[in-house]
């Protein structure tokens, strides 16, 4: 096709395909694009730029994580060990990886013009995403909320108490008062005080701490546990929000696929949502070991 | 499809349809014009706040309340409480005191020293925090609502696709989204700033911003977060447009330098803005959930916030100035009718500045970070000076042996070179560790960044506005009055800010509502600066009236009033709905003034070097 | 990879765009998925592994080593996702360049920020023990709580802080002042 | 300042005002040299560029019918030259600036350490002998503490903050360092010459008259300490005076500040109100408004309040010594009507036991009830008498003990 043709015809949609075909076959590219493949390339480039912004957004969390890990290495190692259960994270990693694979397969199915297979694959992806959120909320967020493993100021240090009643008497540790919800600034953060007092009085150094809640067995509370939980909450919650947005997008794609809007000649949107979904996976690939394992 | 041969400004039949054609437009030019109107409004709003700031600093004393006999009964320092003579009504809450104009009616008490008798009157309390809100208002509006979107989203939106020979930006719907996000974020910000005000400064340093009870910090931070998305979307759009929608035959090095500058800007917008987003989000979390990451009282680290913030906000400085560089490149080439000197050097230096901008952020933190990091960032900071210097040399070299039209845009280009060079040259003292320790956070810094931001970007923006005004409005403006306005702005600007360098070397700290009375230099210099700010107001008002007059009564502009060779001058004035009647064909480069003549140009008005004898 | 679905393409577009459609292959993607799962399992395994016995030698795995191992595996995993699932291996190079530039920015962001935090006390040492890097209100808290906690274990607490406070005198004075204030 | 004095000082000081302030510290001169090097190099550069620009504007103004000459569109040697030459200049600036700066980042051995605490919106110096400044001075129209430092030897400022970030800035010393909550930062300076002298008669540091040595410009009496990092409402009022004293004077002044035992409770309370940071937020006027409640007339009144750790106890409290002590050490324990949510800095460990009692006594003396005021005075006097007695007893054993009868410093 020569430029001359473009000058005359290129400013409109171009010749329309025969009527009566499926929507994705009659798709007309945007008037300002040379053709729909250019449009698809452009859309994909735009999506990659958006992927970059997502990565940089999460880089903020990773930077905060790394900064505090640098400052309080032992504290973070211990906190990661005792406040988070790697098993849920592990299952969720598998779930996300699987969903990544299924959305790749959904694109493949569209490329091969298998509408129904694409629909099924997208459905599985969606199911995985919902499963991820379900596991996360049911087995992580809700129990943590109940145990007071909340971010920052609202963090309730675990119900520590020394094994030997004689010691607890002599140190007169205050009873944990539940999630600290007193108003105002945390200069008088009682929880941190308690830990500080316990550390200072030497209890922490000498005795194994018997925890009342099984999850924190043998955990030695440390002064910056609440920062760890802050990073955990904000990064996983932001990630969870992305998963939720993914669910919405994929649901929308499922409707569009059923309406035959996508096919071998037009699947950019599916590909772009796929890219988005892979980024969600990518972030989790890093969040999982950093938060849960090391 | 609508009529392709109509001007983009043309009405759509009925008023309702015309309005809807703007509200739901995907046309980059209409979106750009809407941005332009918005950023100009923001400029005047932010400018008013700046005038208030300057007025407060006119003299060092606190506002005094004088009774009917001319005696001072109270002053605003009483707001502080120490030695206060104010009586606040019982039950006045911090919320009430936290509105923009507190309007707390207080009882002033005067005690007669002889008799001990007390007389009471009522006054309204104002105080430092009005001043603090005013400079925060000025800073946030100018940064987030004016200068970042000013050139890319307004002029860039209008001209980037046309200069590339494209019919629109790559994602017109995203462009519209970006505009509405800007509008929403802007209204959110104005709401936050007016209703309650914010007094953290535009930098939102924690722990002050995360703990202060005053004003609507959370709302303002969210607004800046929202505005970030607008900026990111514009950047993404431009990058894809430049990559994908150049007209056939236009290679990377056939692009006008304005496009190069916008491209470099877009890279920064896409790569840096998300970090601002997450930082501001964390400040919101800090305020709502007390996560403690940035709050030392909760075990966090306040310097970490500064790293996060400046990782965006220093590159953001280049988001602001790079498009200005682009405009100046265009103006100088067109009005000097000369092939630009060192095209590739200018293009590459734009990209180099974009890359280096990510390396230098912590020079904002020379007094807060570790001394070793200071050394690293000081060295990196000097790097960015080199490509900037190269640009200035190239522009001035372009003027050599050229044919310079004395027009308002060219006048502004000269003003730009003058002011930006000062702004640039006052950078090295601030990058030099030993000197910066003294100058950090003083008026030297204030003067420096106003010379760069205002003397650079704003002058370039106003110059660009004059340069392209006939093209996108289709109207001619009054050259005489525009020149007068330009000179007044230039003089007012230098009067306002040049003196501030010396305030800074004298040690006057930033963001002070008042200053010691026993250092006479402070007061004199502040007075001069304030007078300059009034001159600036006058200059900008003249420009405003010139533009309004042009819109209402201006003559129809020619297609190519300056004789430019870039593609925007080849289309109709104002441009068509889809920019070009037919896809343009690249017959010459953007600055081939020695070999090409603009389409339909009159050879008498547009002599070529080849057909005239040597000029001298 | 060839395909035959482009017959409906608009005039003048069909043959030119054949190369655009790269049908995602089945087998490589499945293999990548399985490898990813295996690597995840490996991460968990190594994270819970505290030492390796080679013959009679026991090699301890330090915390740093754990992080390095976990991050290396994560980088490999993300490279697989990027290359295969996200099609970078099949796409135009520009997408890879875009990604690389964002990784460049991220590395600067993390690298230089952490550089500052890491060298923070190289010239300007903390008053040891009084404050921890990043800091909490431990000084005041500890002194208050030391009193509140009674004197049962006080000597241990003092030992603890004395170790940290080894370097300068006025720090101890601070503590003394605190103690006075709270003795009332 | 009237216009006439302004214009006269403008004439005399205009040139001085263009440069850095007087060199107050040992290394200020070196910093000046670097600045002036950059300044003049930049100025030369700027002039050359602007002359070229203006000349081109005039010389190559467009003439009808005359085209621009064809000239090179680039010139690689020229472009390399103008990249490399500035780069060399920048390298000189960097190395000189860094080499000057780095040694100043390390505090010299044996420096006098002064703990500087910043808070909204006041500075506080704690001297090695535990003293804080009790001398105050009117700056602009506000009474602020004055801080003395010794001349001729390095002084290390150990900086911290109780609330938000502040920045410790003394222009004449060319030092600036941010103060963070819960962290220490340091900076140091070696003041060159004394600006003040110690008057043993009233125990105050007084500025040299500028006529004595012509050192100060109009009205200036020593150096200012500024807060250079925006810290809230009264940021611009965090401006205090630094008095540089010769060594013997400094020691005498320091001794004077330290000796609070002789100061009666009431006077001490009034001084601490000014110098301890209370005045930043609390008024002592009837109904005076501040960030915190006025102290006037609160003694003995009932306050609703709560204690966060025992939320059930909502009974409120009566303002007495215990209430005041708790409110200082744990400010969030109680609230005053209308001040819910206002954050007071924590003062735990800041005041000694006696100082806390002094503040309580001072508040008591601000009561509306004459009986309470009288009681406060009695308490103060009785304590002073008791102390005098015990000091007298101690003085028998130690001859060098200071005079217990020293009255309160003037200026309280």
C-alpha cells in the first residue's frame, strides 16, 4: 500500500469488511492509526509503559521494606517468621502462577479462534483471582485483624508472658490492653513501651517466651514489629486491590469474549489485561519470599 | 465521522451541541485548549497567593490591632499565646481554628498600666498560619496544577500530534480521561486548599504533614495523588504517539526539538510520578492508619520520606523545565529563521537530562542525609549542569548570522536566556557542599528555583503561547502591547527575585512569615521584592488583556505568520478537526531554513540564502 | 508461526500483517508454568534450610544468604514470566527497552536511597545505645519503664543500657534526669 | 524602621548586604572563598553569554529581503570544547566544595558538647553541666531565651527534636543541620570572637556596643539561630539569639545558669515558662489563646480527662501538682476543653523534679483565687528558706559553695 493511497483513504476507517461477520472481524481501528496492527502495537507499548508505572509504584514498598530491613535486620527476620504463615502465601503463589498461565492460554485460544476455550480459561483465571483474595482475607487478614496484628500504631504486641510466674510478678509487666486505639499521636505508644520494658528488664534475654496465641509460639516481640506489619499490610493490600481490579477486568473480558468482540484479528485488550495480570503475579513473586520467607 | 474540513473551534450547530463537542471531545486540540484555560486560571490563583505572601513580607512586624485611639491593643503574635492578650470564646475547637480564614472573633484586652483597669474590644485573629497556608497554596497550585501540566498538557497536547503530522494522540480517550482526572484532582485540591487550607508546604515533609492537625492535609495529598495519574497518562500518550504516529518519512532526527523535549519529559512523567503516588498514598495511610513508616515517633524514618518524595520531585523539576527548552528551541529557530545549531546535541541533551534527573534528587537533602551520601549526590548533581549548559550555548550560537525577527516570542526567548542562565548558574553554588550548607533552605534557593521555574518555564510558556497563539486561536494579538507586557514582566520578575539571592546569602530562611527587625538588609530587600511582585502582576494582566482582546477583536491570523517550517504551520489556521486535509508529506526537515521555503511563502518576504547576495 | 485466520483482513492489509500474529505456543508456556511452580517450592525449601551438610562439614546459611537465594530465584522467576508469559521474547525490542528503563529507575531509587541509609552513621555516629537507627522513643520510654517496672530486674536492664551507652557521659546524665523526673 | 533610617543604612550597608554575613566561625572564610569563586566565574560566564546574545539581537536583526547566511549547523570541536570546559569548572567546584565540607562533617576531638533540642517552636540548649539557659531577651516582640557559647574552641551541637523536623541554622557560622525526632544529628562550629560579655553585677550576658569595635551593623546584637526547616505555625519565630562569650565569661555565665537551686520556685517556674518551651503554646494571660490552653486561672479547676490505658476512668481531674506533672510527662493523659486532639510535645525527662514543682507553683500563682496565689508564694518562700538553711549547713563544709542568698536573675 502506497502512501498516496493513505493520503486519500487513510483518514477514514478504510474499506469496511463484509457485513454480517462477527464483531471482532468488523472491528474498525481508530481513525488516526495507519492500520489495526499499528494500533495494537501502540496499545501494547502503552500497556508496557503502564506496567512500568506499576513496577515503580511497588518499588516504593520494596524500598520501604529494604530500608527497614537494613535498619532492623533481626527484627524483620523474626517478625516475618512469626507473624506470617508461609503456607498460605505459598498456596497463593501457586494460584497466581496458575492463573498467569491460564490467561496466556486464553490469549492463545483467541488467536486460534476458540472462543469457548478462551472463555473457560478466563473463567479459571478469574476463579484463581477470587481464590487468592478469599485465602488472603479469610486466612490472613481476618485472623490478623482479630489478633491485633495491625499496621503501625494499631499493632498489638502478642500476648507475651514469661514461662516462670515468679518473673512476671517481679517485673510487673502490664497486661496487654488489646489493640491500642487511643487517640492521638503514638508518643505514648503503650505497646512499644511494654516491649521496651520487657527488653530492658532483661526478661527477653533470659527466658523463652510462652505465647498464648499458638501462631507466635516462641516469638520474641521486638520493637519494630509494627513497622513490619505496616509494610506487610500496605503492600499486600495494594497488591490485593490490584487483584480485585484484575477480577473486574477479566469479568468484563469474559462478557466481551462471549459477545465475540475478540478473535484472531483483535485480541489486544485481552493481551493487555494479560500483561496487567502478569504484573500482579510478578509483584507477588517478590512479595512472597520477602515478606513470608526470609 | 464528523466533517473533516471544519476548524476544530467551529461551532456544531446549536450551543448545546457545541458544548457537548467540547465535553466529550477526543480531539487533542480541544483537550489542550481546555487544559490551557485551566492552567492559566491556576496560574493567576497561585499568583494571587504569591502576592499575599509578598505582601506579608513587606514589613517584618506582625499585624497589629489598633483601637480607636490609635493605640496598639494586640498583635497577631498573640495568636501564639505567649503574652497573648486575646480571649477566645469558650469551646473554640481546633477545627474552627483550622479553616482557611479562621475568623475567630476574640476579645482584646487592654490593661491600663496606671489604674489596672481593663478595657475590652473585639477583633478577628489572623496569624502566621494564614501566611503558611498562602505559601502552601502558592506552591501546590503552581507545581501540581500549573507548571507540570502547563506546557505538556496544554501546548504539548495541541501541537505534538500536529508537529508529527498525526491526526491525534495515540490514545484520544485516555487523553480525555487525563483531562478529567486533572479537573477532578484540581477541584479536589482547590477544595482542600480553600476549605481548611493546608500549611505543610508543597513538600509535605513528614512527620509534620503526617501529624499536623491543621487543615486538610489528607485531602490535599490525595489530590496530588490523583493529579499524578493525569500526568502519567499524558506522558504515556505522548511516548506512544512519538513512537507510532510520526508521519511517514519523519525519522527520529526529523522531529522538531519541541517533540524531543516533550518525549524526554514524558519519560520522566512515566518513570517518576508513580513513586510520588506511592509516597503520597503512604502519607495518607500514615495519617489515617498511623502506619509509622515515615513517622519517627512510631519507629519510622523521616529521611526515608524525603528520599521518596524527591525521587519524584526532583525529576519533576525537569518535567517542568524540559518542555520550556523545547519551546525555546522552536522559537529561536523560527524567529531567527535559521537552522538550529547542534540539533542532535540539543535532542540528546534532553534525553540525557531526563536520565540524569533520576540521579540527583538528594541534593535537596544536604542538611538531612548522611555526609557521605551528600558527596555522592553533589557529584551527580554537577553532571546535570553539563547538558543544560550545552543547550544554552547552542541557542545562542543559532542566533549567530541569523535573521532575527523582533517579535514577542523572540523577546521572550531572550528573556528566557537571560533568566534561565542566571537560574542555571546559581545551581552550582547549591550543588557545592560547603556553600550549600549555608544557602540551603534560604532565599537563595527560593530565588534560584524561581529563576529556573519562572524565568525558565513560565517565560518559555508565555513565549510559546505568543508563538503559537495565532495558530491555535486563528487570531492575531497586539504585538505592541504584548511587547510592553513582556518587558514589564521581565523587569518585575528580576526586581522580585534577583534581590532574593542576596537575602539568601545574608541568611534569610525560607517560609518565614516574619523576620528579625534588627537586620536592616532583610527589610529593604523584602520591600524591593514585594514591589517587584506588583510589577509582575501588572505585566501578566497586560498579557491577559492582550489575549482577551485578540480573542474578541483580533484579526484573522495568517496560516504561517512567522514562516515556520515545522508541520503545524502547514495546516489551516486554526487547524482542522483532524489536523490536516491530507496526510502531510515530509519534503524538508523542521529547521531547513537554508534550503527550504515554507509552503506558499512569498519569496520576497522569505528570501533564501541562495537567491540573495551575501548580506555583508 | 503460521496461521490462516487473516482472510477477512481489510484491503491492502492482509498479507502485510501476517507476521504480527504470533500464536502463543502451548508447550513452552506449560513448561514455564511448571518450572515456576518448582522454583516457588525451591524458594520455600531453601528459606527453611538453615545449613547444608557436605560430608562432615556443616555450612550455615546466614540471613543475608537467605535473602540472596530468595531474590535470585525470584529474579529467575520474574524473567521467565516476563520473557514467556508477557511475550517479551516474541515482541518488538521497544517493549524490552521500556521495561529496562523502568528497572534502571527502580535500581537507582532503591540503590541510592539505601546507600544513604547504609552510610548514615559512617561519619556521624549515633550516640550508641541511646537511639537506634531510624529511632524510636526508646530513651525516654526505657527510663520511664525502668522505674515503673520496679527494681526487681533493674540491674539487668541497666547492664543492658550500660553496654550500649558506653561512649559518652552526658547521655547518662540524660538518663539521670529522666530518673529524677520520675521519682517524684 | 522609618524610611530615612532605612535609606541611610541602605547606603552604608548595601555593598555588605550583597555578600555572606560576617565570618563568625573558624571555617566560614573558606566557605566564602568557594562561593566567591563560583560567583565570579558564573558572573563572567553570564556576562559573556549575554553580551553575545544582545549583540546578535542587534547585529542580526531581520532586514527585509535579506536572508540569513548559511553557517555551520554544528561544529564538533566547538561543541566538545563547550562541554568539557564547563565540566572542568564543575569538577573544580565539586572537589573544592567537598574537600572543604568533609572535614567539617567530623566533630573535632574535645569539642564542648551542647545538647540542642528543637521543638515547636523553640530551641533549648542543655550545657554539659546540666544547665539550660535562663536568660531571656526580646527578639522582635517576643521574649526568647538567649544561648551562650564559648569563643575560640569547637562546640559540638548534638541535635534532636521532640516533634517534627527542624533545622539548626546559624548564618554567621555557616552551619545548618536538620534535627530529627528520635535521632541525633551533629554539627559543630568554632566561634571566632566574643559578641557578648558577662556582667557579674546582674549575671547577664550583654552585647558589646557596636561602637566598641564596630563589629555589628545597626541594632544587631550577636548572631541569630534560625530554624531553617518549615515546622509549622510559628516557624518564623524560632529565632533565638546566640551570644559568643570569651572563655572566662562563658564559664561564669554557665555557672550562673546552672545554679537554679538558689532561685525561688516561683521565679524558676516563671523562667522555665519562657525558656522551657511552654510559652510556645500556653498563654499566661486570662483566656489567652494558643495551641494549648492558657495557664491563667486553671489551678484548682476540674478538668474532664481520660487516661488511654485505663479507658474506664473518665472521672476527670483537678488541676494540682499531680495533674500538672502528669500533663507534662504524659501530655495525652488529660485534655482541656476545646483542645481535644492537640498534640503536646512530650517532656518526660526534660525537667527535674524541682523544676516540675516550680512550674506547678508558677501555675498556682496564676490562679484567679487570691488564696491559691498566696499559697504559691508561701510555698516558694518556704522552699527557698529551707534550701538556704540546708545550703548554709553545707556551706560550712564546703567553702566554695555558691551563695544561697543569690536572688533571682533580673529579667524574669
